């Protein structure tokens, strides 16, 4: 199943799903920035996380599914290292 498809169970069009995904990723990136400022000790990891999220954003904007999958995988792996 495509990450952003025209046969979405949400009933939204592909373009609407793309806009919603970009809005959600933007909020995520803002939240990561907020957390980075709160937890200065983990600033490096948070910046790296934002880099991966930015890569996800680029993948969404260009419909580059391999880039989106790679960015999500990188985010997942980094989060595993941060999990206590």
C-alpha cells in the first residue's frame, strides 16, 4: 500500500493527504525543536532527528517513497537509541 495513495481509507484525495502529512511533519519538527531547547543534554540527537524529519518532508514534497521510507527508518532507529 502506498504511503500516500489515492485509495485512502480517510476519504481524502492524494493531494489532501499530502497536505495533512506535511502539516503533521511540520508540527513534529516544531515539537522536536521545543524538546531540544528543554533538554540541552540531548541537543545533538534532537538536531539529527530534525535532519531525518526534514528528509521525510522533502520525500513527501517530491513523492519520493524510497526517501520517505529511509527517513522513517532512520527516525525509528534513532528513537530506539534514545529510549531508556
